[in-house]
């Protein structure tokens, strides 16, 4: 899934950060602190 919606993103177990059309970072949710949700 591709989204800018934090609620939807919080359901994923992995996140990719894209910058200028390339993958700038790739990590699991827990490394981003998202297990608690955004906001």
C-alpha cells in the first residue's frame, strides 16, 4: 500500500521512505516508534 494517511500506515509492519523516487530508508515499524501510533 502507498499512503500519506498515518492511520493506514500504522497498520503496516514495515515502512519505506521514498525521496526523489528512490528508497531513502527502509525499516520495521518498531524502529520508527509506530507501535504506539502517530500523533
